């Protein structure tokens, strides 16, 4: 399926957010995730089903100001 991940269209096989993160080699419970503008907590990634065209954001916290 095609997803927009961090602003870039990608073809992926994953059907859940947790599977997507594994497929893209994102590791760490400290990463923030969102699907279609809604935050998805770490505990809900396994249950978060993806659909063709979803917009996914995977963000890392940064220091600074």
C-alpha cells in the first residue's frame, strides 16, 4: 500500500503502525507517532491499522530552543 511517511510517498507491506516501524527500521519507544494528524501512543501501535493513503509522522524529540 502507499502511505505518506514524513511527507514522502512510500510503498510498504505493513498493515499496522508497529509493523511499519519495524519495516522501516525505526526502533525506540521514545519516538512519537501520528496517523492522519492524530497522535498514536506506543501502547496502541500494534492495534493501529493502516489504510492506503494514510499520512504517517514519525518524530524524534530534539533539544534546543
